[in-house]
């Protein structure tokens, strides 16, 4: 049986790293894609030390040359790709205050922040997916999983009495993830006949750097949602938005 090859962006830490670890536990070859070559190699080395098969590649989703070079490197080494996980993302908040969204309040938003978030979270998904699609088409069962968020759900965030009612309005992070859901539907529509399944995963509020580790779920728990979508059978869903318990409201 041919070993599956999976590439995870932003895989040197957090949910991305947990996804990579779970793929390695399945016996897959994992490509750790990270902006920092050094941090990517550290994560890959840790997986290898634990008995996994891991390889690091430098990939900055906002740098077209980096994306192109990474795709070429994976093509040279493996010849194809079975799974792409678009995990890399930013919140737009300052590193020392990751829950502070004052620069994203709609009426006074810092457009530089908004553009930076969309550049990574949305345009980065398009750039990476398009660069690796030729390799995914060579797979017998290509899968793409895009990291979304519960906050991407317009049904939930528009409910004034719902679980997001107490959150301050912000027009960068949550809308970027709503856009990711929309991208997911469009790619799924295009790639359905090719047998490539494309879905969006909401990992839940996991304790990672993006929220100062305030989340109530572990990165491993969030990663499990991603891995489930990455291992769907050929008759599995495509163009969906999923959490732990199945489809989530758009």
C-alpha cells in the first residue's frame, strides 16, 4: 500500500502541529510547511524522533515565490500529494495581546490589519491550493481541508442571543473565515468530478498562541476534526462546514 503524503501549512505549532502528529500516527508521510525553515525543521525532527515520517519545507502563504518553490520541492521529492491542510492563519491582534480586537471594530478598523488578515487567511488559501492542485490531481483520493472557525458561521454570529452575542464586533478574523467557507464551496464544486473532496473544519476554541492559550479545548481535539475530513472515503461529503458532531450552520 502506498504511503499517503499530507502537507500542513503552519504546522510547526498549535493545531497544525497536532494535525501533523495525528497524520504521522496513521503512518503517513507529513510535510511540515512553515514560514520559518528552522522552526519547520524542528517540528519535523520531533516527529521523526517519535517514529513518524516527516519532512519540512519553507512556505509563507503570503509570498507567491515561496509557495511556488514549496510546490516544486514537494513535486520533486514525492511526485504527488494526497492531502492539503490549509491551516496557516492569523487573528490580526498584537502578539502580546492576542484577544484584543480594537483595531478590527468596523467603524474604526485599521485597514492594514484587515488586509493582512485576509492576505494570510483567504488569499493564502487560494495561492497554496492552486499551487498544489496539480499534485493533488495525481492522487487517487485527493483531499483538501481548510481551517475555519465557529465564528465563521453567519447563523451563529448574527444571533443576538446566541453564543457570540458577548463578543465585540470585528471585521477581520471572523469574516476572513466566513470567506474561507465560501472558497471551500467553490473549490468543492469545481473539483467534485476529479474526486477531490474539499471541506472546511471548525476545530473549536483550542488553547493555542492565537488566543493566548485561553481555549478550553486542546490542539489535539481540534486536530481530530481536520483528520476526520482528510480521511473521508470517496463517497464522503464535499463542500461542507464541519465540527466535532457533524455539519455546522452556515
